């Protein structure tokens, strides 16, 4: 079984074109569901936004200490270089972050914790120009500071304590309070979000291999919300398949890989990297199969595996 390494490419593109409560805030949408599901409810379901989705529960991660610190702002990877402040934006003050799509059509949301007046003041002072309710970035390098922020923040919109931004072709109207169905309503995304359950960070990647009609249609990974910062990170991977037969084959292969296989990248046995792994046939209309394992050495490991096409039984 194969999954193309689209996440690594997408994260690179994001870096160039885009960069203490366990509950999500009121700004995260409907009260029902997990923090991830509420975040997905803030993004419209379109062919563009379905391509790739990243999320992190920023406020919860801030209270969990060093072990889970690597996951903070993983929902807005391109802004991690500017984590303390970026032209008035305060990424670390957000309740959660979410990004959807691929460059240059990415759209991102910093939910809560933002000062609209300060953001608009700093951006306009740095050369951003107003276009309706959005601010449009100046040409790259126009500010003379070598910053890639004009690419990351190509278009910006403030909305109360939220800030929405995106790439040059990002549709900012798709984020915040979208009209119509959201990603939380999308059948495949919703099935994988339900499979992941209550996580503090997640990434979804749609399959890009047209030559694999029986291959995976979408894969999502995440880290389960711990009871405390001292807990061992619990990684999850959920994969949707085009047929039940393909899902059954993968379930057999991933059990074998977790037990006896090894990472193609590091050559280390998966049993050493992924502790006490279990596999579950979730089923449903999207034919979902999942596995869960402890990653005591690296809370971010499952995201690295997805980015490097190194997930068990999904290695190229």
C-alpha cells in the first residue's frame, strides 16, 4: 500500500506561501464534539480545503509542558518562525489554529487571542493595503527586512479576536463562519475526525495517487489529549479506503508491520518506535482502519512519519 509524501511537500510550501483549558473557546463554533471537530466546523468544505488540513489546540498545549510542546502551532506551521509576534499577530495566544488547502490556496485561522486594531495597525504600517474587509500584502521584499510574511500573510482579515489569513489564492470567506457545509460535515473528513477522537493536534492528507483505485482515499494522524503533561504521547493514525477489501488488506498488513516491520527512513523496528500498538477496524462508509501507539521519545513522531511517507504499511 502506498501514500505519496504530500504532507512534507505541503509543509514546505506552507512555510514559503502561508510559513490551559482542555476545552476550546466559544469562538470555536458549535458546543458539541471534540476540539478538532469544532475547529473543522470553522472551515468550509470545498475541493480546495479538503486537500490538506492541520490543527492544534494551542491553549491546551500551552499547559502541557515540554513533552507536548513540539505540537504547538502545528496548525499554522508557517508561522512557527514568528511564534512570538508577527506584524501584530499573536499565534501563541490563540485558542486553536487550523489551516486547510495547499499553497497558494491555503487558508488559516488564529482563533481567539488576537487584537484586531494592533494587527491592522502593524500590517498597514508595513505596507499591507486594504481591499474591502481584507488587507493585501506588499510585494515580497518591499519591506526590506527579508521577511517571508508577505507570502505567508498574502491576504488577512480580522474578525473580533480571530484572524483569518491565506495564500495569494486563498478564499478567506471559507474560514470563520462559512456558509453551507463545513469540513466537520464532510463525510470523509468527519469519519476520520471521529476516528481520531479527542486530539490536541491533527493532520489530514488526501490521497494523490490516481493509479491506486483501491488505495487510501485520505489519511489522518493525531495525538490523543493527555490527562497531564507527564503522560506518554499516544499517536493515532486513521486511514480511509475506497473499498472494504482494500481496508481488510491494509489491516492485515499494518498489524504485521507494527509487529515485525521497520521504518524505511531510519531502519528502526516500528515496535521500538511505536509502543504497545493496537489496530482497530473502524469500518463505516469510508472503510476506516486505525492504529494507536505510544511514542515516548517524540510527541511529533506520527506527523513526521506522515510527512516522510513512513507510516507502517503505507511506505512508498
